[in-house]
């Protein structure tokens, strides 16, 4: 596959800006620690900038033009790797391309043309007087960050020294300028190192085109370690590309404090004040243990497991006094959300067979199971009590208030009931299952005990949470085990965990019921027939958390869409592919959430949506708390890796053709393709070799299976893992 600027070409958009601040432009490129919340339409880096966490630096640097008050209206073009801005007036024209490199350098390449009759005077602007220290043609300074243990230091270099005082461009003259600011942790990143980084971009003999071309090549190199997917459906192709961009955009490597290893953030934007150096509010740019397993589900297919392993290692080293994985900033061990990190670690192991890394994690994975039972357990069964409605990440789900008839004020603690939650119980089951399977793989004698415990958890979920009359799983009163008769979206999680059989065949049909979960923008977080259902997220007619508040009583979340679609696919396969058509419909609807106004030229995913209209209800663009890549690999292409087997079992979603290539799993290179025999033209993007008719599986370059139609097969992994040869049926 060509490298070049593939992701830029695939995902380029026009103007991308915050919904709540229309002039606040988004920037796709991010550093290991430095990124832009947004940039203003000005040459340079003015806006709001963050380092490791949210710190709202208002200005890294900018270039001002004497007499020019505003550079609007301007034309902008967003690319994953950089932002292009063009401005033209009678007096001047400006073209700027800017990016933030992985080494935390903010680079601006500008071309100015003076179309007026007087000199155009340009100056470099920095924040107040913090960067007044000049050395060797560079400016140096430090931002003091009161609410974190680090300060941010920086060195700014320019290609034209005159910019530091006054640079004149004569009438009719065109001049190219390059400005680079390198930023790091004061006392950790030396000024000498930062100066060298910044100067690399402005040295004599390097022009803007060369800088942009080289950076685009470096940026693309990260994506060269991803599998390849192309199909007859452009919606799927674009969403696949965008989901890999989401992972890269939210990738971080602070190497400081509690975050010593690389990880994925849940997002780069934030629900907090934009006040310069402001702190208040919630932010997503930290380790959030609720979202880590969803990151792992997709990122496990990346050729290098270092980012997934880094997330797990951070949580292991930052566990609280109970041993539980927690949310973390570099300075603080925070609370713990319910999550399925042990299960995700096991799924990671199945792809990479990174035995030594996962074996080192195993004691902490065991500790998750033990600590959950100790903190959330009870003496009556193996179900867990959720004491805070926020801790499964689904705050304000109506079942917590069911026993008080959904009061108008849900913040009144007297009207709130602790619950045995379906989602936490299913996570507990999957985590216990994962530990059992890893123990078995590593020869740990505790495998049988964990398998027995998983069986007991499954038994209690089925015996107590299932309601035969309504065919659904429900949360329970924490003391009486009375069912809270609210159909939360988590009621289908037992299907996702594959713990049900034909006795529960009515469960998944709730997703197909127009009076329940089949809304225009599926899936609502609670069934539409619930008295507390609110498609836009208010509570019983008023907004308890503001207009964009996170309220799980009706809006649609990509988070649970990924799990619900996984459940629907697994149930369809269990029931002889009965729901393949429904999966196809819902999967495409989920894909459309990744594009503003359903426009494939405007990629963007936010936290939650109006479940009737699809209107974005939040402004956290490039939000990274769901999975998609794994759904496409596991259910559309049909590839599933088990401990000793490779299973292919695709769902027919009506594609004329597809090709999943460059998959590295269980020690093998895998390619899966499909071409409807009635279709001859598969386009130019399915690899160098034409697609053979039918459904084909290739391992290490050798075709091991071909069928006329999509179908299920199992293969032994033994031969091609150890011999690199054929696979036995």
C-alpha cells in the first residue's frame, strides 16, 4: 500500500471547528504531550493549548501584521496531519500550514505576499513577557502551571531573525517564514534539547514544502502498521480510516508521574472552562479506566502492542489501595470505574501472543476480580452492588430512581437506590473468564478456581436478572433483589458476553422494536417506553447537567453502540444469521455518527447524540470511547482469533466486495477477501492482486480456504503458528 499522504487524502475536510465556538478551528495533529484544544484563525498558534492535561495556554506564538486586525474570513482545509489556512485581501495574501509534531514542536509554515503600496510589517508575538529571553536567535520562556506539578518550558525559533523585532516585506514581495516552538517539562527537558528540536525546522536550506512533505511522511508512518480494509461501501472505508485516526489523535506518551507508559486518551477536548490556564470542569485527556478496554479492542489489531500494553501497565502501577485500576492524571490516583480491562487484556493476548507482558500483568488482573468482590460484593450471591450511579460510566440511568417513581430532582439522595447492575456484573464475569483463560494458557494452577467463579457469576446473572415475561435482563434492588423494570441498554450485555442460549431468544429482539430501541438514531441508552426517557438528555423535563450534560436516560452513545452491535452480531450468528440484515442497518447508522450531518467529507465523532434526530449533543470532537475496527474485523470480515483456533464467521451486510489485508495475529499474516461472483470490478483500492471470486482466506501468503459464499469455518492454529505452513481444517 502506498504511504505518502494516504490518511490526509482519505479524511481531508474543509473547516472543522467547535460547535460551541464556531471560530475555534480544530487541529488533527498531536504531540506526545502537546496539542491544541483549538486554534484561532490567525497565523501561528493562538487559541487554547494543552500539555499532558488541560492547562489552556492561550498563546504559544503568533505572527502579527501591522494594520491587520482580523484574518477572517479565511479559507481553511483540515487534514489529519496539519491545518491549511488561506487569507487574501487587497493588501496581502497569506498561506499557512501548521502542525504539532510528535516531539511536541508547534510548527507554522507561512507564505506572505504584500499586495499593498506600503511595507508590510510583521512581528512575532508571544504570551505577555514570558518569552523575552533571547539566545542564539531563539526565544525562551516558561509557563507556570499552578494546578499540576510541572511547568511548561519552551524555545521558539524563526527562519527570519527580523521577526523577533520587525520584519518588513516590500510591496509586491513574497516571503516564506517558518516558526517552530519546542515545548517540554521545565527541569526535565533541557533548553538545549528543545532549542535543537526547534532549530531543525528553520535551518537554512529547508523550505516549507519540504517541511510539510517530510512531516506528512512521518505522520503517515504510524498508519503503516495498521491492517488495510477496502470495500464496495465508501461509508465503511471512510469510517475505518477515521477510527484509526482517532487512535493516533488520542495517543499520548507523557513519561511523567503516574503516566510513565504510552496510552490512549478518551478525548482531547474538554467540558471545562476555556479561561486561560483554567482548571475547572471535567476533561478526557487523562487515563480513564472506563475507556481503556474499548481502546484495546480496536488497538489490539495494530501491529505493535506497545500502546495497549502501556495503558495496562499504567493502570497496574497506579492501582489504588484496594488494587483496583483507576483513573489517573500524572499527579493523582482518582476513582475507579467499572470496566472490562481484564477481558480486553486477554483479547490483546490472543492477537499478539505477548506472553511475557501479559504474564507480568496477571497478578494485577487477578487483583481486579478480588477487589471488585471485596468492595462491591455481598454475601447472598456473586452479583456486585453499584453504590454510585456514575461508576459504570452511565450516570442517571433511570433504574437507579425506579423505586422512587422517577422524581423530578434526581440529585436528592433520598430518592436514589443502590443497584446490582447488569453491566458491572457482566464485566465481572468477563474479567473472571479472562483470568481463568490466561491462567490456563500460562499453566497457572488457579485456572479452575477462576473458571468456577465465572460460572457462579453467570448463574446468578441468569437466575436473578432475567425476566421471563418481558424477555430482558434488569438491574436489581441491592437489598431485596427486586427487579428495576427499566430496559437500560445494558440489558443486552449478556448476549455480548455470550452467556445465553435458546432460552433467551427474545432478548435481542428488543433492539428491533420501534417502541423501544429502534429509534431513528439507534441505540438510545434506555428504551423509549421508559417514563424517564429523554432523547436529548434532560431529566423529566429539565437539564440537570446543562444543555450538553451527560445523562444516560435516552441519548445515543457510541460507547454502548459498539457493545450493542457486538451483541447483535453474536446473537445473529448463534441463531443461524437471523439478524444479519438488522446488523447491516445498525452498523451503517453507527458509521454515520462519525460524520457531521452524515457528510463523509466532514469526519467527527462526539460523546453522545439525540436518539431521535442524530443531532450531536456534545462538543468533544474526535471522542475516543467506543470501538469499531474490531466489529468490522470480527463480524464484517469474520475473523476471530481464539487460543487454539482461527474462526471465520462473517455477517453478510450486502457488500459486493471487501478485502481485509495486512492483519498480523497469532504469529501469522492474514488476508481475507470476498467478491460476489456477479461483480467483476472491485476498484483500484483492494491491493495489488485482483480479488478472487467468493470468500477467501490467506495465511502467510497461501490461500487456505475458498467458498462461493460467506460462510463459517474453523481452523487449527497449531500448524501455522509453529510451522508457518498450511492450516488444518
